[in-house]
């Protein structure tokens, strides 16, 4: 709390219930009930009386048995002791302190409502004020009731996304009644005991499911995101009074988590955000989009340079002077502003597969024998571009000298031994030796080579975590991911001109625990240009459009339409170019230059754009895929047609003047009542359309 904070309790009757408005949400509590949150905007957004904070301990789990993260014994006993509100950083905040007299656990919850969006961020710190140690096994970051009875639940659907390497962001809707069947709870006079859950496992926070989702009931929607690079869970259950949504960080059962809370110590639950809308799922996702910009601008700048990266379908981790110099010239000619040397710059070419040798991050004199890496980086700067390099800072190969130089405690450990995954050890950034090693690496690369762009990759999932200085491996993993985030912030404070790309075998760790403090997210490792569109089109549901690094990798063997197809994919977010540009025909080179110029023309509006999907979020095998990006009177429509034959489609809800922008011809575009009709050419084929809205 600050000195200027207004004590909310002063505005309520001493012994009566309190109700406080915060943005689109209402906070309520009373002497016999804990803090709860709901919104009058939607029946999906909360029921008064559902405790917001759930706390599970090794000694006490639930006050009534079930499989859900709901009705914890400690959470039910929490009572508000103090509360305040303040306004700063473009947001309203309420700080509410609750206490459980039985255990002495105190919950300090900060609820933040950024201005301009119907979103609430929830952060809770649990403090042990007792004289005894307490073992936490789960802390619910936010619990919200929805609906009033089984009939309400029957109308609702869950929007969620499965994700895996090369096939990220596969969104689908599931009727809630299939997950929480009607079981006549009022007849039994009890709440349900089952649940439906989505969980992450290990360190790939988006490797199975995306930590974003929504409940939808017609035009009403409640969306959420969980900001954790360690374990997280979405838990749905039903009661006699309706449904309950609980968002958690790591838990004992799902994520091997437990945290020993000694007297006087505190534990921070994973931050979450919830968004309410009367404009369906797209409205709620739009709210999260605005919230993500508010969150990110607190930490990073807004520069959106065009990046060329030598990896995808090009050098593939084996760069040489002979190959890179022509690519540098062509990338500069195309208009790129950053040239990123991807993996392999550190490896002796005689080794071949360098996978198990990474970790020192020193250039190989054998790889660049004539002038070293400095010759390459000087050529990049001379061509007018910034220097980028690839690192995988959290891993050390088993055959790396760093594996022997660093102490065992600097690595993930289970049962007294280092964790080994795919011939690599995993560093623990809580250990000063691990951080010092990477600090020295980054400082040297910035100092000696003028590096101002780092692509930070993450290609292994080390499992449950580490037991070093942790009550359980999931606790160690959470501690590491928070220390790694702190390291990212510290690196940028030392080197303010440094842009950092978050990569993780594509988008296996794409969460706003990290994306709030980094600049770009690689959306996939998918090398087949025909398979990329559903990834690129769906990514803005969980990632800011200006952070969606969508690969465009033209190749000499591509037809004119295929070349345009992959370039359109790049134009659907942050243009992220690769490919052997020096082998392209002049017609293809011209298309690349045109695409880069178009991206530069639109990138400012991209940073304010809100995504929508005229044909709905795409199925993985959809022939026609469409993404809309709407910003300040101008809308970009990105349309891919993956069918072999030409098709005719109507995009509903599109008003304004429509222009075929890239390529500028080839498709037939016409107005129809309530939308736009497109007639494509034999595919694969794609176009960017610009829609100018007139006042």
C-alpha cells in the first residue's frame, strides 16, 4: 500500500459486508465470507460468495472432499483484515489482506484493472505469520464462480488450445456439458466431486496446452491467461449453485510442487488475468490483447525491426563465412534491419552434430577461419543492419567444458544427481555461478561483436524440475523460471539497446511470464509453408500480434504463388524472414522487397491491432484460413487458400473499402451484402487485403 491509498474499509459498515467497484469487476466480502470477485457485465464472470483465493497445505487440503481446486479449508477461513485502493501506471488497484486465524496464513492480494480494458490482474502473496512451518501444496491464483445452475452450464462452451512442436495453437470449442455433465446436484444437496482440467507438465508451459482460454455463453465470454513458465492448471468444477473456475500455478498432484513456508516467509502465487466481454470470445481476447500491451510496456520498448534469421530451411545450424556473406547482402537489399546468426556459430564444423557440446558460447575459430566471427558481424553492421545471435542460455551439453567448470549445484538435480535430458544438463538460474556464467557471455558478445539482438532458445523439457534448495522439484522449477525472468530484466537494464526473442522449439514456452519482458516470440519451427497458416492465424489469440514472429522462407524452387504464400505468412504478424535469398529469381526478390516494405508501412498499426477471425479460429486441416487485424480505421485481412483448386468464399462482417494489397492482383474481390467475396486461384495461394473504414 502507498501513503496515498484510500482505505476501503472506511467506506463500509464496520460489521457489514463490503462491495467495491474496480473497473468492470466488483469485490465483495463480509465478516463471515472471504474476498470474492464477480462482474455485472456477464453471468460468466463470477458469483458473489465464491472465495477468490484458495490455499492448500500438506496438513489441510479441502474442507469438503472433491478432485477440484475449490473449497480449500484455509481459503474458506480467510477473512479480510485490511484493504486499500490506489491509482498508478495507467491502472486502478485494490490491495486486500486476508488472514486465516487457525494457521496464521495471511493472503495479500493485489487486484489491478488497467484502464481501457475489462480485465483484472490478480496477484497473491501468502505470508506465514505463525510460529510453525507450513508446507503449501497449491495456491489458487483466482477462483471465480460462473452460471447459476446446470441449465446455465449446458449452454456454455470451453475454448482452449492444444499445442505441440510444429503444431502450435490448435483452438477448439467443447460443450461444457461434455466436461461437467448434469448430475442433479440440487437433488443430492451437495456440490459435485469431479472436475475437468487442463495442465502443463515440466518447463514447456505451452507444450501441451496454451495457458489461455475462455468460457463462452452466446455473446458473453470470460477469458483468462496464466503467467507462469513453470506448472499451471485450469480447473473447472460444478456446484449446486453453478460452475467454478480455478486458475493455479504448479500443484503437488499435477506438477510435483510443494513449498516450505517458514515463519515470517512469503510465497508469491502465479499471476493471472481474467477478461470479461459482451462481444463473445473475440471481445474477451481483445481485452487480453490490450492488457498484454499494458503489461509489456511496463518492461520493454516498442521497436519492431524486420529480422532476417539464417536458420529456417536455410543454414539449419551450420553457418559458414561463404554462406553468410551473400545472405547478408541480400537481406540488407530486401530491407531487413536485423541479421540474426542462428545456431552453430560456436561449433567446430568437424564435430558435425554439436548438440551435446553447447554451453560455453565462444566462437569456433575453425568455423570462420578467415577473419572469425568478427568479420561476419562487421559485414552485418556495414550493410546497415543490427547484429543478432542465437543462444540457448539454460542448457549445457554433456560434452561441453562448461559442464565440468560449473558446480553441480548450478544445475537441476534429482535424487542427488544432475538431471540429464537429450544429452544436456539444465542450469538453475537461482545459483550465482549459473547467472555469472551467462552474464559474462552476453556482456562479451555485446562488447566485442556489437550484438543488439538475442534469440534465446529452449529445446529441452527437463521434467518436473529440481530438488536443490526446494521442498519439491516443481518448487525448484518455479524458482528457476522466476530467476531466469529476473535475469532477462537485468540483462536489458545493463544493455538497453538489446532486443530479446523468446523461442522454445518454436512456441513451447510462450507465456506472459516471459513475453512480458521479451520482444518477439517465434510461433513455430514448422518448415512446411503449407502447414504454417493455422499456426500464424491462431497465435494472436494468446500472443500480441506485434510479438508473433511468423517465418517467411521463400525458396528458389517455389512458384510465384507459393513465394507469395510464405511471404503472406510473414505479413500476418512480425515479419521474420529466412531462406536462401541469394538463390531467388529476380521476380521472387522483388516480391520479398515488396513484402518487407509493406510490413514496415503497417507495423505501427500492428502494435495497436486487435485480432479477429472472420471464419472463426481455424481447424488444423482447414483449406481456407483467415486472420483479421483491426487498428484505428484500417483493417488487414490475411487469407490463405490451401486447396488445390480455386475457391470462392465470403468473409462476413467486413465493411469499408477493400483493396488487394499483397500480391496486388490475381484474386477477384467484390462486395456483397454484409461482407466481401473472394475468388482465389489454384493453390496454394494467399493474399493480404486492406480494408479502409470510412467515418
